[in-house]
C-alpha cells in the first residue's frame, strides 16, 4: 500500500453503518473515521480508506459505482 502524506484524518460522528468516508480535496484527501469505533476498528477503517486512495477510486468519474468499488476493496485484503 502506498504512503499518503496528504491524507488528513478526522474522527467524527458518522451515520450508523458508516465506519469511514474519504473526500478528495485540492491538496490530497480527507479521511473521516467514526469516533465511536474502538482502536482496532479505527485502524481497519483507516486502512480501508487508504485502499480506496491507492486504488484510485476517486478518478474516472461516474462510471464507477459505489457497489463495484466496495466489492473490489473488500476482495483485496
């Protein structure tokens, strides 16, 4: 997995069932992680977010569905 110097991480309250969220920004990515997760789950959520960045899931426009992106991310453990 690549190293991401411009990934900013914030712990915040997220809707039920959402452990993390990644938002591309002009100088990198912002990763939001659900503050209610324990340390192990926070690390899993962080690594999952980095997979999305590493897979370039935010490039290519609308042709990538969330379902396809998540399916691929969960297959690459």
